[in-house]
C-alpha cells in the first residue's frame, strides 16, 4: 500500500498535521469516545508543567492566561507547578469569572491571586508561560496583550508557549504580533503553523504531548497535510532501488505527473496566488495538475488532489538542479510523483549534509542507494 495514498497508514498517521478546525474536531470526537474536555485540559496543562520541570529547576514563574481554553491550560500548569513547590504567579487578560466551561472549572482551582495583564507583571519573573491565545486566535494582538508580550520578548526571560506562541496562526504560521518562545508544547499533533515560517522560528523547540486523544479520531478527520518523514514514503520506494547502480536503471515511470521544483522567486514568476505558502502551493499544484515543490527552509510539496507535505530544513546553498536530479532518479525507480518529491526533498537534505556542497546531480545514482539502505535499517 502506498503510504502517501488516501488510506491513512501508520507513517501518515504519525506525520499528520491538523488544522485548527480539525483539532477542534479531534477534541469533539475525543469527547464522543469518552475522554472529557476537562480531562483533555488537565492533561494539556500537566504536559506543559512536566516539560518545564524537565528543563528548569524551580524559579519564579509567571503564567500569562487568556480568556479561552488556552488560558485554561495555563491555569492547570500554574496549579501543577505551585503544587510541586514552585513560586508561581498568574496574570490574566480578561476576568477569571468570565472563563467558561472546563477553563472556568480549572481556573477556580487556582488558590492564588490573579493579576491583570500588563507589562508591570513581568517584574521578578524568571520564566514565563504564554497561555494567552492558542488555536482560537482570531485577529491581531493589540492593547495590553501586545504590550505585555512585546515587553517579555524584549527581555531575556525564557518564554514557554502553550500550543502556539500567542499571535501565531495555527494554520499558516503567520504572526499577528507574536514573540519568540524557547519551547512550545502542543497537543496530539502539530499544526501547519508549527512548521511554516515565521511560526516555526517563533515556536523554538516543539514538543507534541499526548493528552489522551484517541488515535482513531484521525480516521474520521482524514488529514491532508503531513510533516516530511521517511515513514511517509519509504513503503513507496521499490526495494529494487536499493541495489540499482548507474547504468542498470529499471526505468519504470509509476505515473506521468509532472514535478515542478521552484524557489520563491520562480514561484512568483509563474503564479500570482495570494495567501500563505501552504495555500499558494496547493493552488499551484491544482492549477498546473502537477506536484509542486515550493522550496525554502519550509519547503511545501503539494499534490493536485490537495494533500501536502511540509519539510523543515536549515537553509542551504544546494541547487534546485540537484534536487531535480534526485527526484528524477527516484521516479526511475518506479516511485509515483508525490512520494518521490517528498522523498527527494528529504534525501537532498541528507545528501547535502553528508557529501557537502559540491555534490553533483550526476553523482546521485551512485550515492543514494547507500543512503536509502541505511534508512531501511
Ligand atoms: N486537542 C487540543 O489541542 C486541546 C487544546 N486545548 C487548548 O485549547 C486552545 C484553544 O482554545 P479556544 O478557547 O478555542 O481558543 P483560545 O484560548 O486560543 O482563544 C479564544 C479566545 O481568545 C479571544 N481572542 C482571539 N484572538 C484574540 C485577539 N487577537 N485579541 C483578543 N482576544 C482574542 C477569543 O475571543 P473572540 O471574541 O474571538 O471569541 C476567545 O475568547 C488550544 O490552543 C489549546 O491550548 C484544550 O485545553 C485541550 C485539548
Ligand atoms: K499561547
């Protein structure tokens, strides 16, 4: 079975990225399956507390909470760390009494004072938790939220973001006033905004915590975006490819779909779609009935049917010609266009790291079988 096929097998399941709307659906389906929203929030806040304890010794902690469920996670985190003996303060945008549902229930368990959010509350904090807005971010930051986060961003105190840094759009990675975190703890699966720029840079290290969401919810959601990983495409690579050396190519084209490999400037010359990189690349793939590889340090690989893979890498001087050579080689091994493009982008990174900047497209057939054998373990 092809992993990058509509059937969601294990590789695609693990690498799935969920949109904000799909994540809300995952929560709803979890509740249907018997995991309450209260429990999901308890687990989310506890996961943030646990990741903090793994990295820092107790120190004056300030938790900044917002008016929705992101703030609810913040209250759980504050409560957990206070119970563990940390000196914790909470500041909130909006009023605790106005918090609804499980966020309200968790906030009521916080025994301490809740300060009003303003830059003054930052005084004395040695670690900051940003639980102001997550998936529910609806517009640009302004007023006291913007001023407080901006002041925190100008300082040197590390910031831990709950789900996303407040101000980062989960679906696009766009920033509406966010400041950089050193650590972001998100839940169940990443969202595209954790990988697309500038979101990826603003998140710092990203940890995906299990909060009890049943894996089976993915069958109903059918994710359309994935983080690049060999588990997505290794099953699509015929094992014959591992033994092929130059001069003995089997040359079986699995499909006739064209693969376009474009840098941002080339992309702009060909297409005038607007919006974020994921949306634009999908539109181009659909418009051109081609697999489009939109390169950068957040490369987006889109298929005409709407599926997309996002690949994060450090910027490199490597050429599009080399990437094109790798993808062509994979296709001569019988790989269909979409998995060949995703695999090509991955292998291009690994090859550039292993063989240095001088690697030429014509050397690829000699070098890749060895790399692939290692991936197969
Ligand atoms: N499976 C999971 O991922 C779980 C996630 N959890 C956490 O829940 C949040 C999402 O919670 P939600 O309540 O949907 O959204 P937020 O808390 O991020 O924000 C909503 C409130 O914020 C207001 N808002 C939005 N943008 C702004 C802005 N720029 N300025 C001021 N106010 C803003 C919004 O107001 P509206 O007027 O737009 O309604 C809402 O009041 C997710 O991120 C996780 O942290 C669960 O706890 C566990 C499961
Ligand atoms: K946040």
